[in-house]
C-alpha cells in the first residue's frame, strides 16, 4: 500500500551540468540511486533522482531570476535520514564540496531530538538534512 506522502518535488536550477552532480553526490549515499530522464511540459528534460519513497526532479531554468526563499515558492527542502551521524557526515560532505553551510548541525526545538544541518545548493536553494528519533508518538 502506498503511503500517500510526497511523491516528488521539482527544483529549477541554473545549470544541470553543475546541479545534477551535486544532488547525485549529496543523495547517493542516502539511497537515492536511480536517475531517470522525463520530458517536461515545455519539452525540457527533467532529471529525477529517486530515493526512499520519493524523488527530486531537476530542470534547467527557462527564465531569468534568482532564488528568494521569502518570495512565493519553496522556502527549503528537508530530507530525513536515519541517524545524527548521517547528518554530520553529509554536513562534512557539503563543506568538502565547497558548499555553504547556513546553520551547523545541532538540535533544533521543532520536535524533541530534532537534529539538522541547513545549507545551500549551487544556486542558493536552501536544503536541510535532518534526523528525528522515533519517540513512539505516531498514532
């Protein structure tokens, strides 16, 4: 039975040549191994990176404009992982890849034990890798 959760999210990037390797190398160690190409509604190519239960699509921008996460649209994209260690490891990878860490890995007060790192992709899109312990709160 399908979960009914988020199936995919598409992001618009300035350069597929720059962004596809970034996302592939960021997400590959987290189990996002399948990359497929789909034709979009304007005949553009969308590259989907598929992970556990969802996918992220990357398509190249067709109009000018930069990222403003306080304008209409996506503020940030959060990806949950199974341990704090993975959050720390991916933060190390972002630093080694020359990425910009916005907020270092630490606990945040969103939920008990919520541990996350916030950073930016090559276009400045804000991303988050997080871990929340299973506290047995789900009904």
